[in-house]
C-alpha cells in the first residue's frame, strides 16, 4: 500500500481525519527538527509513521456511508482535469452541441494514453471558485449531454472506444435547463449509448448523482473508485424529501446503499478500484496510475469482442442489474 503523506492535509471539515492530521503534523514537526539540529529523531519518526499507517487503515476500514460521501467530495480529491493531465499523452478538446452552446460542466475530446486512442467524456467541476462557477460545480445542462452524445457518435464513426469519467452531484436543476429539455437530453443519451458500436468504459471517480451521472454512464464496463458513491439522489436530497430535514443525510446515505461495496454486491458496477491508503486525496498520482492500468486492461479486453456480441452483452448487463451477486 502507498504510505499516507506526512504533509498535513488541507482542513476541510472531515472530523474522522482530525486524529490523522494531528499525527501528520507531529511527524512534519519532528522531521523539521531532525534536519535542523543535531538531534537524532529517526526512530521516533518511524514509530509515528507506522502508527499513522495503522490508524489510517483502521479509520478508513470503518467509514460510514455518509463519511465516504464526504471523502468523495474532498477538496483535494483528483478531478477529471487531474486525470487528463497525469494520465494522457495527448488530448484535443471538442466543443459545442451545434444547437445552443458550450457547456463547461462536461469535457469531451480525442485522447491518447500509452498508445491507445479513445474519446474521453467527463464531468468537469473546476478547482478555483471561478472555474467551479463556470462549470456549475459539475452539474451539466442539456447542451452538455447533447455535446457528449454527438462526440460519442463521432467516435463511433472513427472506430474509437469511449471512456467516461463520472463526477457530478446531479444534472443542473435550473429552469433554463428544464426549458431546453434536460430530461429528454439525458434520456436520449441513455437510449443511444446502448446502440453505439464501439466499446464504452465508464468510471465513477467521485460523486455519481442521479440522471446527471447516468447521462454518460451506460457502458460495457462500469467501475468505481473505492471511496466514490453512485446513487439515484444525493443523501441531502433524499433526507429533504423523506424527513424534511438535511440533518438526516447520514441516515439517508445508509439507506440508499450508495457505496462501492454495496453497488458491487448488487451487480451495478463491475469492479471497485482500490484507492491508496487514506483515500485518493492523499495520493492523487498513485490513484491516477491505478485507474490508468485498469482502463487499459478493459479497453484491450473489449477490443477483441465483435460488435454484435458487444451490444448484446451491454444490453444483458443493464437488464440484469440489481440482482445481488453471490459472495
């Protein structure tokens, strides 16, 4: 396992990480003291690092569904833009839906990774406040879904496989989006992705919320990162509907069965990609490398499947979802 970073993480309100942050701070202070004085503190540092590894493993093994939702939303968790920067050898972005305009909440483009060419489609959240506002925090408008489908049809013509990165709390719920056909755009994507005659791989890298996720979520292989979530509605939205209170979000997260472990058991995803010790936000590069290896494996595997069988398997896969997988 990758060791957790000794650098104190950005404090973002994750209460269960505070003991880990305190240990990391102590280690950082001892390292600074060890390098700036004649004291020999290597033994003490090694003991604290070992304690940090054990405590991190214990904490993350016992996370509740609500705590995993908060890990999926961590400010330092790698986004689609990070995967593009760290994983791809080349990328040419494709814009617009030819109907209304450009939606920055979804990025599409021709990509190359380790000699493999494919179309990349992903939710884009943005890192700075300005970018997040421009991207609607990853909540796409109908033009975003129309753009995604147009580029997928282009990939089909070019005989290129498709990779989608899902990371959204849901589709944009504004009046303008509804007026421009939000529900219809998502429904059309779901319908037509079953008919696209090239391999499709979908991966939930953070939040997988409702139809906003499903709009680019139909594929031959559907995977999740260990601490991501995939759900028909956000825990807060579910709590507001059922209990009329956002305070019940933890109970909603438990009831929704939205963690990667639950979804793997129910057959909704094919594989859960294990994250580095302490979550993807502690080792973004290590996480990206694991994702890259899995994507290349899936793309190579699907490339050998004849198109008629590919489409038949895709259909059977989604028809059989929700049936618990025997452990």
